[in-house]
C-alpha cells in the first residue's frame, strides 16, 4: 500500500443462522471478497439484538427459520435498532407467503440457499449499494403470483395519481434509484422523494418493494412514455 493511501472501508456484515457449519461456511465464502467483513455471527433473533444495536452493520443476512422468533420478526427489529442497516434473507423457503412476508417487512434482498456463490455475492453487492435483489427463482414466483391475482388498486385510487407521480412510480418499479429518477426527469432528488412519499400515502404502501408489486399488478411497468417497451427490463434486480 502506498504511504498516505486510505484503505476503503469494508462492508460490515452480520450473519444470523442457527446451523453452525452453514454459518461458518457462509462467513468463509463472504470473506473471500476483500471488501467484505463478517463482524458478528448469531444463532437466533434474541442472541443477535444487542450485537446489531452495538455493531450497526451495513448488512444483516438472516434465515427465516430460527429458534424462537423468526427472521421475519428480526427484519422489523433491525429497522428499530439500526435504521441504516440493509436487510437480506438467505433461506430455503421459496413459498410465496414467506417471500411476501419478508418484502412486507422491508427486506432488501431475498436469496435461496440453493443459489450458487456468484449469485450470493451479487446479491450482497446489490443490497450494499441500496438496490433490491431477488434471486431469479423468487422474482419469477413473485411476478407469477401477482400477475395471476385479482387484487388491484381500489376504484378512484389510481386516478388520484398525477402524471408525474405515475412516471416516478414506474421508474421505482423498474428498480431506478431516486438519483437516477431525478436525473431522467430533470428534477431534484428531494422532489422525487416527495413524489415517492405521496405515492406511499395515496396507495397505502410502505416500502419500495410494495410499490414495485403494486405497479406490476396494475400494469404500470411497461407503459409507452417510459422508453422502448421492447427492451428487456426487470422490475427488481435478479441474478
């Protein structure tokens, strides 16, 4: 290292997994990446709470099935204990109920334990920079479930959305950040955040994942004003 050069801070990660061998293997795999550091390992929700509060990690990776309280409950606790921490689920559960529960609890990523190492590392990197990540199998299940369902916007609610809010809604569903949306629309990020807040209030949605699913269900992810409809675009980052 050159004299005076500043080392780039490593991404701090906490693991919550009750199987010790899997937890140790996961740590070894993650720390192959020079900019990743596992700073805490816990076997249950209760055991992890004080550590998360103290460590304030960049990311918590948790299973859903844990002794005592579930990983879904932990997602809500993290929001309270360490608001800036990103939350990622790594689990064997691929049923739609678990996926929806995790997204409703504001999970930033959902990866199955059947994923390969490259997919896991991509997921961690995506989540670390503020993107949402669903592995391909999970994303497909979410899309199928919502496109085949019959829950849509209540009468009059969709009509209350302004043209600009619709533009913002569509871009959120396509996975764009506030900064990118602001650049594309020629407005400030603060203005985009205001539109996002208005959308959440009008539609009674509570996070970006819920906005994405609303847009999918109501056909707002491929309308003409927002670019070439023939282009292959994913509403959520996938493997």
